[in-house]
């Protein structure tokens, strides 16, 4: 897979003000976000971890909507993309006077972009939105870490087994009620897997197009010591 290696941009990477950890649910984003923030702090760098559940969240645009859980009830995909880009732009402006490195759990893909897919946004709108966000965050010298799994079916079934029936029902009831899933007849766990196959195809392409420092890791084996060494090497942090 083309995006499974460090991009040439990573060789030029020196000191990010923003690190974004991406991947599907259960891929290790939150744990890795905390790991990176801790390692930065150990070097004397002020680092601020931002979890996907941080409230208020600095960039998540659906927080502004009445039905944040079902944004298709309050906005069009184009309106949500515009709101999200405005939030990213304001976030970058707020970072100009600070010194901390923000380490973010998702939000470039996992977050508002997921909702854009669920809202059946056109591929061109999604691509243009991500490129606009990449341009907006460029002053922060961002770095994107992307976890992916060759076998999406196995990855989703594994995380669902680990997190239990209640969590699976929560994911199914929320995501499969969205226009994208209803139109395609997605239902149950198989429907959730089908959604994430589509999501991963989309994010693979978007990641490959990112004009910023980045690293992709296929982490199905869950060999975290090996992955952490690669991450620290890409970030030029002590191992």
C-alpha cells in the first residue's frame, strides 16, 4: 500500500506545533496521542493532548449544532465543511502566540470528516475540504500519523469484541442511521464494517494527497514497541 511508508516530507520534518493521530475507531489513536504528548513533555517541550471527547473542542464543528450527533438534521455537508474550516482557521490563529505543541486525537479525518461522509458529501467537496484544512494548518508545521489495517473486517470485529455489545449497538444505532448508510442499506455489524471499508478507502486517498509531513503505519499486529520507535524517529524524539 502506497501510504504505508513515511512521506518524503517527513525527512524535512523538524518541529511541529501540531501532531494529529488518525485511524479508524479502536486503532490506537488516543493511546498514541497520550504517548507522544508524554514524550514531548519529557524533553521539556510543553505539549497539550487533545482527546476526541475534549469539551469544548478546539476544532470540532458539530459541537455548534443543536443535533451534534446527527448533523444532517441541522446543516448541509457544504455548510458543515465551511464551519469546520472556520474552526481550524481560528484554532491556528489562537496557536500563533503560544508555545505548546498540540497533539490531537483525530479531527482531520476522524470527526467532522466522518460526518461529511455520513452526510453523503460529494468526493470533490471532501477532497477540497481536507486540502483547505491542510493549507490552514501549514503555519504550524503539522505532522499526521495515520494508522491503517489491511483487513478492515478483522479490525472492526476485533474492536467490537473488545468493547462489547453495548458499545457496538451505540455505534450501529448512531452511524447507520445516517443518510449515507440508509441509502446503501447498511445494517448491523456487517453494515458497520461496510461503512468502514468505504471510510478507509476515502482516508487512504486523502492521506496520500496530504502535502504535509506524515507517517502511515499498518498496525494490525499491535507491535506497539516497534510502532513507537518509528513514531519517535519520525518526530526526531529520543527513543
